[in-house]
């Protein structure tokens, strides 16, 4: 019975997070340090840079 309750709680938590994910992200990104860290980490992915800047960007290309 206990594993069944644990699985039900886990699924409920996932559903709540999915339902309120945009509010949660907005709340987290309202904190400037977390927002700066997220942008810095996202810019390390080459696909993100090319979509934002529209060309193959290089960190050392001035």
C-alpha cells in the first residue's frame, strides 16, 4: 500500500509542476542571480547562440 501512495504522490507532484510550470519559471527568473546563471548556461549551447544571433557565433570573434 505504501509504494502505491508514493507513486500517486509522485505523479501528482509532476502534474502540479506541469500545470504551473510557467508561473514557477517566472518566479525563479525574477531572482536576478538565477536569471543570469540560466542565461549564461544557455549561451554555452551552440544551437542557442545560432538561433539568437542568426549566424555561427564564436566567443572570441570580435
